[in-house]
């Protein structure tokens, strides 16, 4: 998991995070999750989104592996070309699940 924070660290300091910094960030994410506030490693929301056409739920924890989207991919980080795997609706046809 060491390399997973390198991208995040490079955004701010232009160098990888050291193990201590990574540990602090991992601890913070765990605390947020316990409080019901989900966030991804890059700071994007890990909310579920619902297709307004067919009611398909995109769950970032599961991703969309059949279409090349890895688990842990936030909706905001899906490519603009991504479409609903059930009905083909555009990404703009989804709304956050409250």
C-alpha cells in the first residue's frame, strides 16, 4: 500500500509520502469511515450514485470490474465516457444516493 499514497503526496509536496505520513492518513480515513463519512485516498467522495433511468446503483466499493472500473473508484473519478452497465445511460443521468 506504500505506493498508493504517492500520487496524493505528489499533489502537495511533489514527493512520495513517508511511512509515518501514510500511517496518519490511513488512520484518518478509518476514523472518517467509522463516522459514516467516506472518502477515497484522493479526497473524492465515496458516495453511491443511482441511475435516474433504471435505478442501478453505482457502488464505489465494488466499482464496475466488467467495464474496467476497479473497486475503490469514486463516481467523480469515473471517465466521462462511462455509462450505466444496465441501461447505457450517461454519467450525467446519475444522482447521489442520500
